[in-house]
C-alpha cells in the first residue's frame, strides 16, 4: 500500500501573511531538497499571488507549482480544480503538499474533500491571524464573539463569520505581525482564540518564518472534533454557494498603463482607506520612480511597498545600460509586443473589500493616475513630489 502524502492548508483572512509563510516554506524545501507540491489559490483573475510564487520558484522546480485563480477554492468549482491539481501533484511523488488558499476561502469544504481522499492525508489546517488587525479592529479579539453573535441575531453573514469559522476549523493558529503590537495584546488574542477553539495550537511567527520540519511532525487532522460543525454549517455554506458576493465581499480590478501620481496616491490612501477595504495587491509604478516595478501590498490600514524588479523599458531608456547591440534589439522586440504606451510598465491591482464601499475606494485610486497633461509633464522631465518611503527592501527568510 502506498504511503499517503501529507498535506497542509494555509488558511486565514485577507492580508494575514499566508503568501509570506508560503514563500518561506517553499524556500526551505528547495534548499533542503524536499520534494514538495505547491498549490496557490487567488480569487482574482489577476492571480497576483500565483505570479509572485511562480517568479519565486526557479525553473528547475517549476513542475512543483500549480495555480488556481478566478474562483474561491472552497467553491464547487474550486474543489474540482483542487482535485485536478492534487491528481497532477501526486504524479511527481511529493513528500509534502502545501496549499495556500485565498483569504475569503472557507476551510470546511477543503477539510471534507481531504477526509474522503485515499492518497493524501490532511495533517494541518493552519490559520494565520494578523495580530495588528485583530488588535485594532476587534479589541485584541475581545469583540470577535460579540460581533459574530450580533450578525447571527441580524441574520447576517459577514467577514467576521468567516474569520471565526476559520479559527474553529484550525488545527494550528499562527499570530502574524505580533512584533507590531504590545505583548499584552498578543496574550489577549491568545486567550480569545482559545475561547473560540480550545483544541487549536497557537504560536507567533515573524515574517512567516516557520521551520519546514514543523510540518513533517504533524499528526493527521482530527476530523472527529469538527463533525458537529460539518452538520451545523453545511446548509449555510450550500446557500452561500448560490450567493454572488458571500460575506458581503466584493473585488475590483484596476488595469492601466499609466503611473500613479505619488503625492495624490499618498493623500487618497490616507483619506479614504479604512478597515472596510480588507485587501489590495498587485504591481504598479510611480511617476517619480520610472525604473522600479513595485508590489502594492495592503491589508486593513497598512500598506507595504516592495521592490520587484526593473522595468525593461527603463533599461532601454538608460543610455549606459551596457547591453550588447543584439541584446538591445531583442529587448526592443519584446517591448514592441506590449500593449501599453510606456513599454512593459503597467499597473495591475486587485481590490477586495465590503461590497458597499469598494467601488468608492477603487474610483479614488483610479483618480491617482496621471492625467494626459501630467503625462506630458512627465515626458518633459517634471519631477513629482514623492512622500512614499525611499528605502524599499525585500524581506528574506531566516531559514
């Protein structure tokens, strides 16, 4: 009889740090020659997380990666795609399967799927909690249960229901960004999470750094303790399957070739970004930083900018690029196939938030793109005021 492949799910609300942990675990696997299968889910058609992970994995390990986008993994369509990805993964004889879900994914359908699997053994349902968000938005977790109870009284299903139910199904909870809140807040979050799920193990992680050995020491997921939850929640999840925007979550996509006006973008984010915009992410450029391809990474009230690389168009613009003539010709041919006016420079963002507020914030973001008059000023060498941090670095795993 073939040994079942252990599988671990990285679950958690939007912006909790799943991709950061995912990249750390994959990095360790590649360094230690662990044969791993990586599956990532992004509810948006842009598949930002999928692109980040695929760029992170070297060409020799490209066969280990599967991306599932344009649907939520816990939906019926998502489960079908997951089953196909699992079937493909098993062919490579992996030692471990790691699955990163989107933040709006409910864990129960995934757990039920693995319960009936005879080739893969679910060993961990990791739920990542943003300590900063829990502290600011839910009074260090004290308001989690009262807020959910209020929704139940109002016959409403919102993000708080999803967040609490993710905790209820967790085998392990990891408190991320715990270094950004006081120790007393961390202790209170721990206490409140234990009240929701006494059976879960709770640990803090910084920058997603979790040892890969931790995953190999896990026992099989305990299905018995969630049997009652299956029974209680199945009718509710069946109903939500038919709802266009479950948990009152909606997403918008912004695609434009223009750069953002740095000062206008700064002002809009400070004035209009609030806790009802749960997540926005993607790639963009600023009119003040022509060469930099940047990653926009917003969760709740926090925004991080990360340097991804250099736009090809800016390499050509640099007269001292040290390229050979044939390299210049090849680069020009690549850029000529781009649809935008600025070569390969572009802005591709996904915004996820409360369905009643997301459109307003999306339109405010769009107002930050350069106008045609400003584009001409940019071409003429105008310097735009840039209040964003000048030092942007990549975070590296400690493993």
